[in-house]
């Protein structure tokens, strides 16, 4: 399976890069393709996967929160899973429609009714396609300091009663002053 991140952010924000690096760890550099990448960001991302803005895609499924059908192990038949490279807005803005309009013939699947981070969506997809059991935690509260925390309004995979969140992202959140 090849995992395609169709980058939809205006630029490569630090938190997006952290998620892309985490995705590369989850699926492997050789199974990750970045699309819709600006020239100045190409050299950064090619360390973590292939960068190909002109890839001819066939036999693909788009992960779309608005899709009517859920992703199942039967969807392993596809060669590509396409994700919108966006950290979703709260409330969602339906930016995935950009991809679905570009590829109207591709099948669409959802991962449930709650928004996920990009890396969580990719890992969830990989686990579903490999028939693994998944538990989730919604809207986790992350402690940033003694008197400060932030609630992340997304669904995350749960392991050992904690959300699976990249350590680099936690570190970034703790350093960020304007959350």
C-alpha cells in the first residue's frame, strides 16, 4: 500500500512537518508520497518520502470524513490511500473536497465521525487494512506545564490509556506560547 499525502496547507508549518515525519515512521519512507508540494519544500520532504506532484494515480481510495462508507479491510484492494495534508479546523471546513473534485472517480471512505490528526488518520488506515484492533481517545487534554493544559479537539489512537501523539509534537506544544 502506498500512502499519499495531498498537502493542502498554505505552507509547511512546523506541526505539519512533525506529523509528516511521524507518518514516515509509521508507513516507511518508500510507502509515502507527498503531492502538491512547493519547490522550496520539496527538499525538506524528500527525506521522509517521495515527492511527486505529477503522479498518475489509479486504483486509489480517498479518505474523506464526509464519505458515506467506512474504510474496512476489504479496501486493501486499492494501491493508494490518499489523505488531505491538513490539520483540520474546528469546526471542519471540508477542504478534502479539493481532492475529491480532482479525482471524482476514486472511491471515498471515512474513518468514523470524529476528526483526526493527519498522522492518526494514516496510522488508523494502516491498522484497519491490517485487521488490527484499535481503541480511540477523543479530545485528549495535554498538560503543558504545572498550571497549563490544552485540549486537542481530535480523535487519537489510544495505547496504555494515553493518546498516541508524536513526542516531537508534544515538545512543540509545550514550547508554543500562543496556543
